[in-house]
């Protein structure tokens, strides 16, 4: 049996061929050769927290479900049964990847934001007779924060826990915030901007002992670090396929057996009557394939990516003065490097990096149109002018050492040029913030 057929069988992909010869050899390996990435003017992509490229093997797994096995999964005929079989296979793959007790604990959604909305609103309204208090943190993704703000308008009470200077809450903070009417705790697994890992297992232990529902937004964590929902003691977990080399527009929500949620979308009986709407068949197949590939040898892959991240982080700190790392050096996502560069704005650096063929970001892609500084950076105590100077580089399995070195060769010159034009620069401004060391001539 050749390797392509073996991988196809593991992912339940019908054997087929649709790519030219120079790409076909890489399709089923799930790898990212340099020649595949270094196109589009030889660009370097370091914005994988915003979205990732669909892995070749994932794309190949999806293709038959557009034109060959295209039945409605609710139909009883052969085409419908074939579609249903594919969805249930993806459900098994997803459950296995996160340690769920049963595939029936996995519900497919339209993405991470829908999963967050459903978990929080569904739990809140299903348990309203028990209480109306929700606990979350000040650094959650807006899919959580805006959902909680909306629930406040519906009469619910929300506690937004502050974080320390590295963006972390403690389990004790959560315990201290619990009231007699607390019905839900929602804390992200990993921060999407600065990569901080939260003490989810410790919080889960507290929530389980107090019989309070616990949801975690794991959109940035799935496929980046090993996760087991039973060890974490979470009742609900959100994920989104496009964050781990799957397609956009599809996600999943893990709901522990016995947990009741009010539906968010009403209509048909799809997803066992909990999430109406004809299923995104190719997308769900892609999610299942992507999470299977992403979690294979995850510890080894994460260690390699973390080493490249540290090379980037240390290189920036050693080559550019007045820079600070946002978030902890330990206990952060292996692919996340977030820094603040003083005296200049992040947007200016991003534009110059873009012109140099390097893609990065200054924070969450969901708020890239906002002129306000990151709520996460403000929450960890940065002043507005420092928060405005943030850069986020997020790596992937495709990232190479040569790419990191190219960034390190490029960024210092950009910073020097922009600082020379800034009205706030190291020669004219007194620095009182002890997190920055300002060289004086």
C-alpha cells in the first residue's frame, strides 16, 4: 500500500487524483514544503492566529463532497447516507482528538463565534431559573465579551475578572467570584493576542466541585497544544477549523453528556435537533481531517515551532531597543510572539512589513478595523501609546528558520526608519516605564 492510499484510508477519503504531478506527492502527507508556501511574490506568512492555509491533505479529503458524494445528510437515499456517513466519521475524529467520551458530544457549527455564542447563551437561558450570574475574564475574544454584554441587557449579571501583567487569571480569582446564583464560568484556553495559557484544569476542578457549568473558548489552542476535555473538566469547548489548517466557515462545540443548552438556531432537526440548518458537508469533512492531522505528533511539532518562536522573540529583543514581550515567556502558545515597540505605531510597522513581503498583525483580525488599542494589552496594564505599538507574529508548522531570520534582518531597519520620523523617539522622550530600557548617548 502506498503512503497516499494509506493516509486516504485513515481520513476516509475516496481515492482520487485531481492535482498536477509536482503537487500530488505532497497532498496526502499533510506537510508544507517550502516551494508550496513561498509563492505570491515569495511572501512570508506569520499571521496564523488570524487564519491558516488549508493543508493539502485536508483539501483533498473535501473535494469528493462537492461533486461526487453531495447528498443532503438528512436524506434517506444512497447519496444522503453517504453524506451522513462522512459527517459521523468527522464527528468521531473530532471527539478522539480532544478526548471526548463519545462522538455524540460533538456538535458542528459555523465557526468559533457561533460555538461561543451557543455555549454561553444556550447555558444562560437553559439555567436561568437557577441563577443569572456569569463569570468571565477581561481578555476574552469579542465573541465571548460581546455575547456577555448582550446577556447583561437581558438581565444577566456578568463578572469580568482582571488579569495580571502576563494576561492570566488564577483559579482562586474564579473561586472568589462565585456567588450563590452563578450558573456559568467561561474562560479562554489560550489568549488569541498574546498567547497566554489559562489554568483551565484548575478552574475546571473548582467549577465541577461547585456544580457550575464551565465553558472554554479553545479556538486558538486546538491543534496548537494537547487538549483533553476530560482532564480539563470542561463542560463545553469551542473550536474553529480554519485555525488548524482546515476550511473557514465551520467549527464545533463539545458539550459534555448530560449538559442541556437552549438552541441558538431554530429550524430543522439537524445535529440531533440542537443546531438547525443543512450541514456544511465538505467543511465538516475538512474539520475532521484537519484536527486529525493537527493532533498527530503534536508535542513534537509544538516543540519545533516554539524553538522558532523563541529565536524570533530573542532576536527582536537583542536587535531592537525599547521593545517588550507581551505575555509570559513560559506558559504561552508555542507559535505566538507578541511584542510592543515603543515610539511608533503597529499599523505603520505592519504596512512596511507587508511591502517587504511579510504578513503579521497587530492583534485580533476580528478588530483590525478598529482604531482603539487592544483591550487585551490595556488589560495587562500597558498605556495606550505602548499598546498601539504592538506586533503579533504567529507561526505554523510551515514556518522555517530562514523565514525567521529574514524577519529579523528586515524589522530593525523598519523600526529605525519609523522612529526617525516619529515625534516620540528615544532621543526626545523620557522613559519612566521600567519595562523599557532606553539607550542614551
